[in-house]
C-alpha cells in the first residue's frame, strides 16, 4: 500500500517542512512495503511535482480546479478525502504547517478517520505507532493510531529533511476533484506582506535575534534590530512583548507565533517559557543573552552570555563591524 504525502511548494519546489514530511513518509512507506505518492495544489504545482523524484516520490497527483487559485482549506480536505477513497493508501502524511494541518483536519472529518498531529516518528501497523510532541514540545507521547487509513502531520523542524537514497522517476498525474460549493466558502482573499526591514522573514531567516520582556520598551529594540541587520537576519520577539504592544504579532516566535529553524538564534532578555521553546527548537544553535543564569532559556542554549543585553548586544554588533573592517 502506498503512502500519500501532502506537499506544499514555493518557487517551483517543495518547501522545507514538506521535505521533512517526505523524509518521514519514506521510512513509513518502506516499512509498509509501498511507494510514496504526493498531492499538490495551486499555481506551479506541476513544476514542483516534476522535481519530486529526488525525494522518492513515484507518483505526484496535481489537483486542478479554479477554486485552488487561492488557498481553500476545506476544498483541500475534500480532495484528500477523494484521493483516500480512490487510492486506499496505508497513510496520508502532511507537514505540520498551519495550512496543511487545517486541510488534514477537514480530510479526517470528511473521511471519518483519526488524525495524529505533531508526529516525529511513525511505524505502520494495525494500529500504527506514533511518537508525538505534546505540551509545546516539553513532552513526548507514544500513541497508537487506529483506522483503515492513518492520517498524521509531522512536527515542523523535528525531522531532518534528507533526499532519497535512490531517486526515482516521478509520474505526474493531473486530476480535477469533485468539490461542493460549501468547500469554497472559506478561502484566502488577500495576502499582506509584512515589512521585515531587511526583507528577510522569520520563517526563512538564517539568523534570528529576538527580544523579550528584558528589552524594556519598544525603543529598546534598537540594538536588537542593529544586530539582526549586521547578521542579515530577522528580528523576533516573545509573547510578552506582543502583549505589551511593543512589536506586532507577526514578529512573535513561539507556539502561538512563528516556528523558526535558523542557523543561529539569539534570544535577548527572553525567559524561555515552554511555549517559546516550542517555536525555536528547530534552531541549529542558540546563543542566549540574559541577566538571569537560572533562566530556562539559558538551560536550553548552546551558548550563553550572562549580562545586560543593552551592553552585550551592541558589543557583539561592534565586533562584527570590526571583523568586517567597518
């Protein structure tokens, strides 16, 4: 039996979280003794589908419908349910992004199947066994997933994306799903691009410098912004900062904000609550700057500087400029 993967894409290829989902799906499919298939939606889906062979996708199903000009979560769910009925896969796996998770929830409701979210490991069987992140990543849950077809999402940045050991030739197949008018009622009508200053988004930045309550005020973010600019990165903030109104919610890193996976993450004056750590656990390295040596963020960091961020951060920025001959 095959394993079907919902693949989100950008710039003609699968995005990072979809590559992670495909990596987990290949292991599941190998254990189940079947191929990996994919389903894609939206503009440029065909181009993205054609390049999935290096990720082990044997067949890519491209959903074609006027309703997919913008994101329509229930329509995605209906399409997944139709493919489940037609293909009878062993499992349907999706990245744990907001869009894919919502679509999978609709698919589970329509197909009357169980859904396990935020998985980091999965093994086929009847029932299947899964390991899930719970409580913002502070708890690992081992669970059994029942159902004729298993539905699960992969926790973002918890599985390292890898190419297939043996690339395959992908067969691309277009189809038009049968949608109901109600499936297209909720759709994305407009996208507004947030001004990130340097043009780098939190989700894509290789370096993120975050300010927490310890920054003290909206004006206190000036050195945070300067360091982020010096690193060519993005500025983040904690939930406490957005509640105080110092920064917009779009800058928030955490379970209820943006989940990031930069090469270097520099939280400054951030306590490191569980919800915040859930958003930055994908970072390759964490350098914490805090006056409290017992703060949770320090315990979770690879490196820590114990000191006043208003002194430490400008000093780091100055050293970077000096090293660059500035």
